[in-house]
C-alpha cells in the first residue's frame, strides 16, 4: 500500500500575491469608468461623480457603467452637469442600471455640481489646497450632499495616485480585502509592496477581493 502524499503547497509570498492580484484585478475604478485621472478640474469632478455613484447599495459594475453613460451624456464638468436637462441625467442613469435610484441621483448630481461651482469655482484642487491633511480632506468631501464616508473613501483611494500627499491611503474595505489575502492591511505596509504609481491599483484590487469571494479564491490558489 502506497502512503505517499502530495506535498503541501508552498505558501505564497506577499510579492507573489500582489503580482497575481494586480494581474487579475489591478485596474482602478476610475480607469474602468474611462477617467484619465490627473490633477485637473474635469477628471477630478468625474472622480467625484463616480464616488457618488459607488456610494449607493448597488454593484460596482453598475455604478461604473452608469458613470460612463453620464460622461457620454455630457456630465464631464460641474458646469456642463448643472446645465444638462434633468431628463438627460435620468435617462443616462437608467441606461447604466441606476433605475432604482435615478430620480434621487439626478437631484444629487445637480446639487453636487452647484456646490462645487459655488464653493470651489468648479475646481476641486481648491478644496485640496484648503485642507491641511487627509482627515480634513475626508471631512470636506463629506460636506457634499450624497458623499458620506463610503464616497469619501472611494475618492481618496483613487486620487492618491494624483495627489501624493493623500498616499498611502487604505480605507476599511480595502484593509479587509488585504487581510483576507494575507497581506498587510495598513497603508504604509501595503505601499512598500509596490511602486508608488501602482498603489492605487493595489488598493482597488484589495477592494475587489473584499467583495468578490471568487477573486479571493482565484488569487490565493494561483
């Protein structure tokens, strides 16, 4: 009788987990929504819109698809969004899969555009300049109607690739994904595993791992 057993699989190193994770899920939500993120008013506004959409209890794929529909409809700057007919916003939200929230979200988008125009002259860089640290920036974001802790977390996770003073930023959802992957959950420790320009990608991938058990299993058994 042969008692030979298969050797136990070697545990993956942090570097190996990160490599596989970035390969499987290393696209930021901004990239997925078609936002060419840079330190300019239009893409920063678009990221704020995406953060608003991702705050709702809806699949992230639907939120991203809705963002694409809104941008195609002209919701690319605060001024253009403010000037869009309400029916245009509602129709774009419906096409993206936001029908359950279309009327409320159309109202919030109009309010958001007016707030950014009135308080920051349409340029979120002004908000950034006024905030002395990340907690102050998170608080400023949450002054916008519809942007709570979840939306502020989305914005800060993504914008850290463009605003280096925000990095390394890891919110609770990203930390939970990192822990499930066996990776360190703190921003500084995660940042040591990748190049600076890849940190936002890694954090986005950790968020996906927190939400998707299939991705988690796929990465950890690779």
